[in-house]
C-alpha cells in the first residue's frame, strides 16, 4: 500500500495538471494551489497534525500567495480580473448575489459548529474514582465508611410504601439541588456543566453508579469537591459539600433516587472469606 500522503499528493498534482490543460487564469490557479496545500496538510498525514502547525503553515502559504500575486502588476491585474468582472457585469448578478449570501452563511455555520461542541469528559474526568477515607464525620456524627449502608435501602423489600416516600423525597432533593449540574436526565449535562472542569459525573451511563457503593456516594455527596483527598489531584471540582445544605436523610434519599432513576444497583460489598 502506498502511504496516504502520496495519494493526496498525486491527486493534487492531477488538479494542477488539469488547471494547466484548461489554461486556468491566475485567480483560479492561485486559489486552487492554496486549497491544495490546505487539503494536503489536513488529509495528507495519518499521524494527527496539531491545529497550530496547520495554522502556521497555512499562514506562511497565505503570505507567500499574497507576495506572489502582488509582486507583479500584470499578475495582480490577472488575479483581480474575475473578481472585477463578477462585480460589474450584469450577466453575473445571480452569481454575485449567491456569493453575497453564501459567505455570511458559511461564517454563520462555522460559528455555529464551533459553539456546538459536544460535552466531552476532560482528560481527568472521574474515570478513576478517588479512594475514600475509612471514616468521616457528617453533622457531628461519625460514620465508618467500610461498614456503612444506606439505612433506607432495606425498606425496598420490607416496606415498599415507605421506600417510595424516600424516593419521592430524593427526587425533590435532586431536582432542587443537583439538576443544574448533573442534568435533568442525570447525563452530567446540566445548564452549568459547560462552565465546569471536570464536568459533572454522568450517572446515566453504566460506568459510575453501578461500580460504587452507597457509602462511597454518601462520602462524595456530603463532602463534595472540598472533601477529596490530597493525592491524585488537582481535584478543583465544583461538586458542593452537601452536608452544609442537606440533612443526613436527604442525602441518603437522593442517593436512592440516583439508582432508581438510572435503573442501576449499588455495587455489592465484597464478602471477606
Ligand atoms: C455546582 C455543580 C454541581 C451540583 C449542583 C452538584 N454536583 Fe455532583 N458533581 C459535580 C461535579 C463537577 C462532579 C465531578 C467531579 C467530582 O467528582 O468531584 C460531581 C460529582 C458527583 C458525585 C461523584 C461521582 C463519582 O463518580 O465519584 C456524586 C455522587 C454527585 N456529584 C452527586 C451529586 C448530588 C446528589 C447532587 C445534589 C444534591 C449534586 N451532585 C450536585 C458538580 C455538581
């Protein structure tokens, strides 16, 4: 197999040959050459070329093109001739109007596309969960995270009506507090998410809640970003320490709701042999 760079180079040479055969004017020729270099930089290499390098080379190309076109009066006149004809000849009005609409439309599309980037996890998104401490103190009450369970989980079987009340309360807590960042479908795409780095955790995908125990979530919800351990930083996350705003029950209830809404189960505790 020939490397891709040769295919692209061959194609561009073919274009140059065709232009030469067609006796293309200076304008078309210059434009085609500029675009050829652009295409070559973008598609000629299998290894990713950084955008900054492409911009640098295109900048040099543009300067060289301008220098070439303006270095000779005759050439400059040849270059601008089609543009002048486009502007003054009545027969070319439709094309002129087309260009007048197309250029702003292209600029608008470019802006729309650059604004419309999908929200992607940054390099240090929470793919590896931080190690929790063994014990924490919430509202002056000590909790041993190694043995801690969600006190209301057992109601799921023993008292479904009471469990449903806890879920309803958890739902209220979520939509009053968490939705702004974690999103209305818990996909981590709430209205503030765009300004945050790391982005809020996406609970809808299988890789978070199902791998965690409820005691872990209780730690993360109560202590938030400020409660993250020193190691493995930087942990400058926007996740608030909810112990300052929610009661212990509200935190357990919202954890129930996270699992219920996303149809997932907490990770089972390992049984020590
Ligand atoms: C101001 C934005 C914001 C709000 C509001 C917010 N979170 Fe977060 N949350 C984050 C960010 C950002 C992260 C990811 C970084 C991190 O793990 O600290 C996160 C992470 C988490 C995690 C850790 C998940 C993991 O994989 O370790 C849990 C659990 C969580 N949030 C639950 C909640 C709950 C419950 C609420 C509502 C009571 C809430 N969050 C409200 C921003 C927010």
